[in-house]
C-alpha cells in the first residue's frame, strides 16, 4: 500500500512540510499512491494546544482517518510520502502487529521520543516513538494498532537530543550510536532475531551540506552515499515491510535530484 499523507500539523506551524511532500509525490510520479485527506480543523497559528500537544484535535482526527483506511485495506506493506514524523504512529503500529518484533530504523537527526509534558515545543513530531512505546498521551492510544518495545528502536543519524530523551534512550538501552556502522547495525538486528524492518527516513538525518531542503538543518549528519549504502544493506539482509520519506520542504523538483536515489530505494515496490 502506498500512501500520500502530507501531515504538517505535528510540526506546529510548518505548512512548508505539506508542499514539500507534494513535490516528492510529483517527483515519484506513481499513480498507486493513495491520498489521505488532512483535517480541516484549525491548526498552526489558529491551532489549539491540548494535553501539551499543539494542534491536538486536527492531528487526532486525520490520524484516525489514516488508521481506518489502513485497517480496512489490511496491506502487507506500507510506503508513505509525508508529512511530519508524527504520522508514523499509525503505519508502524500496524506493521508491528502484523510482523511481531519489527525492527524500526529511525533515520533522523532528532530522537522523537519525548513525552508531551517534557517537550520544549509541544509539537507532536517530537513524540511519535514515545507514543509507540505506549508512554505518550493516553488519549492517543486508540490510534495505535500495537505498542513497540525499546529494543525495537534503532537510530541512524541521531545528533540533536533533548535531555529527557537521552534519559529514555539510556534507560531503555536503545540503539543510538554516535556514528553509523552499517555492519554493526546489521549484526545488532540479526542478534535480536529481527527479520522485518520499517525504515523511517526524515531527511534531516542527512548532512546539510549534502541536502539542506529540510524543516530542520542539523550539522554533522549522514552523507547521502552513506545513507544509500545503509538502506541497500538493510534491504539485502532483511525484509522491508514499511518505509517513509518525511520533512523535505523544497517545492522545486530539481532540488530533489541529490536525494533521488534515496527516494527510489524507499518508495519503489517493496
């Protein structure tokens, strides 16, 4: 199943995320992508904060729509063009229910593992992993098909971590190396007897000198070739059942050329 879900409300006011997602959709030019409509409830500058989450009502309404669509379709695989990282709670929790002990590879500059009460911004795109662990806002639990364990999370490109996030990472012995070793990542996954993977790819995991058309720009990231080689190694050694490309903001198709190989690796048929 291929989904176009340009959620931006999880970033607070980042409407450029929606137009960036549309640019990738047009770039991919695959008619199999299904468009899940976003909420029309007030958000962004006119949004309301509830339970320490900005735009809470809009986010939960549209994520409910996404969940219902996936539930009725019962896909074997899910590929998503988005959108902010908060949308991941639905496809990841669905695939985790379908493939127990799903390995979640989180290509991201940010840990995205805050509790709402600990988040400096109150933006939901910094909370999806904590929500997937069943430790986020309880009223959002009905959006989940299942909960994951800390041992299933594996970061790549992580380098911007809040103090409370670091505490959860340390407490949970979550895989979060300072530098990426593809060989070590593959070995770690195999040692855990993980066979199926979800590849979350926020483009801010990349070094901005390689690609800077991202919602956040964080120095010292993964080089494009390094990310490509990692994805290829994961595809060679495991069964990829889900993937996403998220938080690119360019509206100029030619500016996607440097990352075209990554988009192709993640969005072609699994």
